[in-house]
């Protein structure tokens, strides 16, 4: 397919944006506004805000979905897919290389020294994200109760499937309590546009890989990649709120429940991702690579693990945004859908609080680690220092001390 000049220009701008996109979803949307609306006028500011709102309602990586939605409006399906690849591949490739390097040098003392400060710094980043999420979303008695309930439930239920169930319950509760019963006609109009076959394909992928992971012999070399794909794909369906929520879900499932990798490995990867541009979801590239390395698959297996992780975690969000953008004008009118988001986000705050407790356990009673955690939180909360700078400071301290 031959791309038009405007579409090629958009791809060029998207690639430059990829290499300069630091700061997570909040920072990303500001850059999108400047680069794609004010500078190039690819879409209007109203369209950008609507796409961003849609990405908040849908599970998956919000920055990725917003960027893909812009590409769809500029050049249709093929430009959207090309933009997605440009956005994902650089950061995913760097995190895959980091996973391979980590496994090669993990046993050397110098690696431990370099990373000893950025691991607690990563926990400080999660603490800051938890605090900002709580301030933003826990504004009513119901949302606060949902957050407390999910916090207690996830402390007690150390099970990966507790997360999607609690997310579903949070959405149902907030939607039921906040929505007036007056939208039947709009819902009929919306779902008349939904192709049930596409919905079944979407759910069928999850069920198929879950079934394969359950029945395939655990000694098979295909067993772990299949099970990992199901894990990442399922979490991609259930993660609302972007990368900040991804961290507690992944930590609980991969470290505490399934023991795929250690807490130190997990925190090292998350901290490294914070120093790179691009989507936080590419952190999963590191997880996939390290998990496969831990199970003796070698460098080739680590590359496969990174691919499985990135494809699995991003597929649901990509499919959803491409599927829903064409009839977003109908979807955005249904307040029941919008209202469910407040409960989902409240539950996510509870997840993040649980993760904070879990993430601090490896530090025991180490006062230096807790000092770094508190210092990182204060830097992010009370100064204009950005996350990548915090990670660089941590690396420098590790080299010096």
C-alpha cells in the first residue's frame, strides 16, 4: 500500500515523538497536543481529548491507544498499525537487550552495586503513582470504600484471577450507583454496531491460549511461552489506568504467585524502563526475556519471551481501539460506560497500595532503601525533577558508592 505524503510525514513525526516521549501518560498527552494538534493540525484538540477519554475507558495502554487513534483518523488502518509498531519497537527492543544483558551479568557484583539504588527508587516511583492516583480518583465515599476493599482482598487473596474479578465488580458498582436508568435506546444503537463475531474472536484468543497452557505438557519447550502469552494477554484485557496499574498486577502474579522471577529482577526492569522514552507497557519485554532466561531458554528464548510479552500485553488494547474508534460517537454518549471508570480506578488504587507493601518486603529493615524510597517520592512530589532523572541519579549513586 502506497502512503500519501501527509501520512509519511505523520510517521516521521510519530517516530520523533517515540524517541522523546518521557513522563508517562500525563506527559505524553501534552506532547501529543503540541506536536499533532498545534504544530501539524492532524486532528483538532477536541478530537484528541475525545480519543484520550476513550483510551481511559478502555483497558490497555492509554498513550498507545491515543496515538493509534490519531493515526487511524489521519490514514486509516494501515497507518494505525505502522504507527503502533514505530511506537512500540524501539523501547521493547531496548528492554529485550536489557533483559539479555541482565541475565549475562547478574551474577557479577558490579551489577548489584549499580542497581542497588534504582530498585528502591522504583518503589518510590510506585509510591508516587499510588498517591497521585488516590488524590485523583478517591473523591467519594464509594470510591474510597472500593479502594479499601480491593486493598484488603488482594492482601488476602494471592491469586492472579482476583484482579479481573475485582475490576469487574468495581466497574459494576460505580456504574450502577452513578447512572440514571435512561439510556436503553442509546445502548441498543451502540451494540447494533458491534459485530458479535469480532467479540468472540477477541475473547476466543484468551480462552484458546488459557486452554493450551493448561493442557500442554509442562516439560514441552512450548509450554512456558504459551502460558506467558495467556498471562500477558489476560492482563492486557484487565489493566485500566496505564502502566502505573500494570506494575502491581505483574508483580503479584509473576513474582509472588507464580515465582517466574525475583522481586529484585522485577524492580530492576521497571526502573530501567522509567529511564527510557516510549510506553511503560514495554516493561513487559524485560519481564518476558528474564523469565525465559531464568528457565534456561538461552538468548534466542529470551528474544521469543520478549516478543510474546509485548504482543500479548498490547494486543487487547490495540484491537479494542481499532474496533471502537469507528463508532466512538455512539459510545461516548453512554454515561453508564463512563461511570464505570471511577470504580475501576478506585479498585486500581487498592491494587497499587497492596503492591507497595509487597515491593518493600525484599528490603527488610534496610534503612538506606527506605531513605531512597522516601527521597524519590519527595523529589517527584515537591520538585520538577522527572522520573528519568531520578533513575539516572540512582545509577550514578550506585557507581559511586
